[in-house]
């Protein structure tokens, strides 16, 4: 193409210009400068105006802390005293008005949190946020929780329903009392929807989704393993327990023997079938869990029972729980007074103490769901086989509303056992039979704990309550202690619940739920202590009744048990010390193994191994922020486990690429350690000549993972990895908002296999120690603060004490602000 521009050595000809008067250029510059100044000034005014508008909108959504307000729905005045941390004491003439005031406070300080909880559980997030969350909505619509919530509420006891309805009225009154809508709705461009009484049941059902195996994942993965691998190898890889267990009743299980080469031999498998060792270690997924324990009065310094509780869940801003204290007349001239933590969205004191009894929870990980493999009717694909013959599917259409998009219909096919949830790797449809899908297993009877007077009444209330199956640990003012399961437990007939199967012939089925008399419990044990940490608690027939829902290894529980038994006269300070125990006892033998591997010959072959050995020798034995050695030992074990089990489960991975052994079966430590110590050649990845070769390869993979050019390994500390990331759900979507909305990033001690369970976005959402009747001596920690509003002084004012483990009072302190709610005439 011929160029029409100037030659490279020529200047372009000047464009024709109009004749200009002398001084015109200077005036043009002057006016241009003036114009730019005006534009900048206007921009600054706009920004300032926008900032002032935004700040005004934010301030308009701050809660009312003091004064009086008339509201419809109360039967009498309610006084709300807040202390210096914003913790309210609600004083009313009846429990119904307490519920109303609780709803009022939750709405004023945590409404967006409540809204997200109900929408996520009910499958209604996309209506608020948009297409990006449609997948969550489609999945949760299978449960039809909103439809079920209305039915459950209608069948609730009259007094419970009255409390829920009063709470709902209080939520809407609190929302209406704000001068502006909660700030998160500004960028969303939507209005908050009113709270309905059934929304509280939806929130409760959402806790079922969070705390139980609500999609049958563990059982389906176990079934897949048994279809692909020999049964003896499956039993070895998923043992019923290990030597780390610390049940309250019964003895620890031992890891099954290693299956011989006649059962399974990696050395004769095609090398390309065996998955290679991964470069990066497989980080264990946090399991919603908790620590809870109690010490009888005979073993405490003051003679009263002590109860300790931590609820380990995902950490976010605001925190999951909202602290409160309730007070209302008991009818005998005294007052009910209950203090602890509530869940925004519900009127119940979830954990706490009422001067007579104290209670706390941990995730039980018992088995409350089963996978039913459907047998389609061979003559009609719209029917399935049952013990009473073929039946048609029940079909329901759910509509997912999408902000800024078209509505999406979701067809739900249901059976007599539950909804059709998915298909397995062979295309067989399967149904989830789950306690959370049974109306008889869901209610708010746990309200009765608030007015229990002794341990017997606590156990009675627990065994009649419908909530996620949890370990309940309780203590009373007489010095007694107990453990039991709260929530409904399936009664299985014809099977143990470990593997999926057909229920078409009627031999496998549920026969309702265990009666209160059948629910296992431990009351006033001889040791004077009860403890739980998501471990197996009982054995024998009681364990068979509860089932195995993937309970954890037991190392954390064992450390807690040993700590408790080592203290003859426990104090609250002893309880806090145990809660903050970050000793890496579980990893001690892995540290010894690393030192055993890192011989002078091994170090000579790879000099980087020498620096690793020095750090491991001086590791300190704790998950301390400054310890690089702890991080090295932990990473080595994860790298090795990833490689060893990738080879052993490679045939399963071939069938289902999504299969995740380490993320599904938490008791892999038993088989891993047995393999490392016995080193059977037939279970060694065929890429290695010896187990020593694979162990050294794991060392080098650890170095590759942690090595950064120019940085010594000593700087790759545990604190560098275990730095908190506690975020507001909207902080990533609003530019520059993270610094304003999120909690500060802090390096914290603690890890998976010790009492102080801590990960960057996972840990103790609350931490408390209390003795019923001595509540003034107790303490309570909670990350973040009471308020979900970033302009509130209580947005993060409790966070430092939680992070540093410094005691703060269990009871609210002196009154700083008083708000009185009056019935509207």
C-alpha cells in the first residue's frame, strides 16, 4: 500500500490557522486554566457532595441506642440497657416482649446478615445479588425450605409460635425505625424485604444445611470407593477410628491391618494409572465443629461446675452471633435471667447460662442422612419402585428469580424418601433421606433450655428439640454435668448407614426417630469431666445408634481430655488456658520422622534440606506465629499424604475426577502413619524404588512449596500462612471498601489438631467459660463486635480481646445507653 504521509525526513506541513490577535494565546491559556479549575472544583464539590450524601445515608442506618420509641406489637414497656461494648440487657414483662425487642435489635444492627441467611437457605440469593449465585439457589431449591418452614411453624406449639411471631414483628419494627435502609442495599439498588415469621424457621433449616451432611456427600463417596476398590482396602483407608480417639465412654479403636498384595498391589498397576504426587499440599478443608466440655463441682476451685464452649465456624463480618441478656418475670416473684449468644434471625438464646444451668454445643458428626439409590420402573421412566410397588414422582416447579435477568424454573422431583438429589457416576438417580427434610425433626423447642432449673430439665428439653444433631454439654448450679445429643436421630432398620443402597424391597428403611429414652447420654461421670471436639463420644450399641457421619480424628479431643484430667481443682483461668492451647502434640511424631529422614547423607545430596532440618529441630512444639519449623512439619505431612493417597485412590479418581479422599475422610492419619512405619512395598507408588525415596521426595516437594528466591526458610513462618482474613461479604465488590469493612489481618497461633483451632477465615466464632450461678466470674470472647454497621463504635471493639485471648466479662457491664420501647397506642 502506498503511504500518503510525509517522508521520514520531512516535517508535516502546518495546518491552516485563523489570524489571531495579539495576546489571544495568553487569554486562551488563562481561560483554559480557569475552565479546568472550574471543572476540578465541580468534581471536588461532586465528590464531596457524594461523600456527604453517602455518609448521611450511612448515618441514617445507624441503630437507635437511647431515648424512647413507640412501636406497635408490644404488650408492655421494654427497657434495653447497653454496656460499653454495645451488649444489650433486655428487660420485659414477658418472654414474648423479650422476643419482640430481640427482633428489633437484630434488625437495627444485623438485618443484612439475617437477609442473606434466609435467602441462602431458601434459594433466593439471586433475587438480591444476581446471576452469579444462581447455582446456590438451584441447589437449595431442591429442599423446598420456604414451603416447609410455613408448615413447620403452623404445627409449632402455641407459645413457641407466639414468640416467633413477636420476634418477626420486632424485626420489622426495628427496620422501619431506621432513618435509612442498611447501607449494603445502596450498592445493590434494592429495598429490604420485610421479615416473615416463617423466615425464622428458614434460618433454623439453614443451620441444618450448614451443620449436617445435607447432600449425602460422605456416603456417596464411600459408596464409590467400595465399587472401585477392594473392601479390605476401603476399610483400611476409612477406619472406624484410630489410637488418637478420646471417647467419654469406650476405648479407642485401632487402625485396621494393612491389606496384603493379594488384595491390592500398586506395583503391578500401569504406571500411568497412578496419579503423580501433587506439587502443592492439599490444605484440609475446615469442618464446622467446636470444643465443649464441663467440669463437675467436685473438681473445681470454687465447688461449682464449670462449662466451656467454642463454636468453630467460618469467620466473617459481622460475626455469626449476637450477644444479649434477657430478663422477664418467672411468675414466682423471681426473674428469669439468661445471658449468652443469639443467632440473628431467631429469638432463641443459642448458648448461655441462666444462673441455674449453662449449656453449649459442638458438631456431633453423627449420621443423620442416607443415600437411597432409586430403581426406576422398567416400564415407565416417570415412576420408581417402592416396597408398595411402582409410584410416580411428585413434581414441583420452583422459580428462581434473578436480579437483572430472566426467572429460572427448577423442577424438583420427590419420592416417598425425599427429593431426587443427583446422579452417581453410573447415571443412577439417588435420593437423600435426611432428618433435616422431616418436619418432625425441626422445631424451636430448644427455647425450653432458657428456663430449665436443673440438669434433668436440660436433658428433657434437649431430647424433645428439633435442631441440627449436636453434642450438648451442660452443667447446673448443683455442680452436676452431662453430655447428650440434641436433635432427632434416625432409627435405621436393616442397615448401618455407611453405604448407599436401594430401599425398593423394604428391607432398608427408617422407623422414625429414637425416643428420648434411647438417646445416648453421659450424666455425672466418675471422672467428673465430659468433653467433645467433633470426635466419637461413645462406643458399642450407642455408637451404632448414632452412626458415623464422618467424626473427626480425635487428636483435639484427646488433648482437651488430658488437659482437663491434669487439673484437680479447675479455675476459669485453667479453662481459658486449655481453649488457647496451641501445643502441636499431634505433629510431634511427624517432626521426629522428618529428623529421622534428614540424615547427613540426605542433606549432602540436597543442601536445602540442611536449613529445613535446623528449623525442624528448633520448631518449638507449638503452632506459634513465629515458628517456621511448625509450618515445615505440617506442610511435609500434607505433601506426603497427598502423594500416598493419590496413588492408592487413583482408580477411584479415574472413575470420578471430582473424588476427594483427603477432603472427605478426616481419619486418614491412622492409615497414613501405619504405611509410613511399616512401609509395605506393594502399596508404594511405583514411581519410587523405596519408601525412603518417597519420603525424601515429599521433603523436596515441601521445600519447593515453601522456597522463595532470596528468602530464607526461616521467614516462612506459621504466622505468615495463618494470617486472618475475616471479611465482610460485600467488601470485595465495593472498590476500596475492604480496609473499611474487613477486620485487620493478624497473625494468630493455633491449628487443626489442637484446642485452639484457627485458620485464616475459620475459628472460634465465640469462646466462653461460665459457672451457672456464678456468671459474674465467667468470660466471653467474640470476633468483630456487636454491630454490623461500620460507623458504629461496636463494629470491631470486641475483636482484639478475641484475637489476643484476653478475658472479657460474660455478663454485660455497666449501662452506657438506655432505650425504652413503648407500646403504640
